[in-house]
């Protein structure tokens, strides 16, 4: 990524589109490359969606979307709490220093 340049992010596909694409992938009626081209997505994208679907449905071990979302939220909360803790620690040290020094 280049600083100052706009980065194009592909649009998010609706869940129904993803679900149907994964269904077609599992039907195996067409080669993956052909199916991906017809859907207007990359082959790796289609394979990634199919792999995530297998994890989400419990057919394969891994981290589901819900678990990944929860982990992301927990990490965000942890960072916030660490910052708050640091602020409180510094405030306590400042107050202690003010109470020790003569006025």
C-alpha cells in the first residue's frame, strides 16, 4: 500500500450471493475456475468462501465467523481496558506525588 494513494477495495458481496456460490461450488458441476469466472469473482475467493462454510457448518475444525467476530471484539475490549488501566496508573502516581510533596 502506498501512502497517500486511494486503495480500491472490492465491494462486499451479499450473504445470499455467497451462499449460492458455495452451493454451486459443492455441486461440482463445473470446474472451479469456470464457475468463479461466471460469478465474476476470483477462484481463490470462491475457494475461501467454501472453506469458511465448511468450518461454519462444523464439517471441518477451525474458527467460525461468529468466533472470529467475538475474538475481534474481545481484542478490541482488551486494548481499551489496557489504555484505561494505564491512565488510572498514571493518575494514581500523579496524585501520590502531589500528596507527598510539601505545598
